[in-house]
C-alpha cells in the first residue's frame, strides 16, 4: 500500500515538528515554505521540500493537490498569510485542510472558511499540562469526535489501594489494553484484578466518567 501523502505549508516550530513526526510515523511529507533556510533545514527529513509562496494563487494553482491526503496550513503567526493560503487552497479544490491557529479569533475564522480541523497548539498544550499537573499518572488524553476520551494511565501503588479495577467498572470505563514490561497486550490476556504498579492502561470513557474516576483516585 502506498504511503499517504500530506503537504505541510509553513515550517516554523509547529510545522517542522509536524513534518518530522509524521514522516517518521509513515506518512510521505511534502514541506513548503517561502523561506529558503527553513526549507533547507528540513529537506533531509521529509520526502520532498519546496520553496514556494502559498499566498500566491498562481503557485497554489500550479500544484496537483489531489495527490495529498490532507494539507496542513502551519502558518500560525501571520494571520493574513494563513487565511489567504486557506482561500487559495479552497479555490484550488483542496477538500481536507488542517490549520494551525494562533488564537481564538484565528481559530474561528479558519473554521468559518471551511477548514476540516483548526488547531490551537498553545491552548491544547496548556490544557494538557494542567491535566498532567493534577493527575501526573495520566500519560496521555485524546478527545474523540464521539465525545469520549481515550487515555493512557500508569498504575501506581495508591491506585491499587483505592481498588482501581473496581473504580473502572463502577464508572463504566472500558479497558482497551495493557502495556506491561514494554509489551502491549489486549485486556483479555491480563486479569484486571491482577494489576501491577507500572502497568499502563489504555482506557476509553466518557469525559465526565473519566474525571470522576480520577477524582476518586486522588
């Protein structure tokens, strides 16, 4: 199966980090920026890197965007360039556009222009950091479009004292799998009643139910 191609426009800190991470996880990345130094800096880490100005409609019209699974507009600091780029991509027929935004105003404008997903990384990271501070055992938390949350929780001795297995059941939190000794296993292979400190649990739950369970573990 051919790799899915993604175009990333804007190679600042967010765009460059996205490019490198996505390329490593198996996507075929085309990185674009009008700054030659930024393009040169990432050229060896992606499938393709080009110097181009996405605010120029002639440039966006000259690219065959049908080859890409999605286009990520990572121009987060220059509001005008970001919005003009989105407009040019829309006029070029691009359907799936993700946009990195700098604030709530940028976020709302991008959504009104019809982007598939708008991302405010500073806000998201701030919320995640607050969650980690309150519950450091919660390694990751990813909201889903269904309104549910997928989370990874590292078991500690206190959890076992609070009967973590029983709490998960009472709060209707689904255990998807367990990582033990760096080996992932489905929930059927390890009895939940035999959890050990250091186990990492992959959980699926309604947001409110997960919060209630974590509160009971504190």
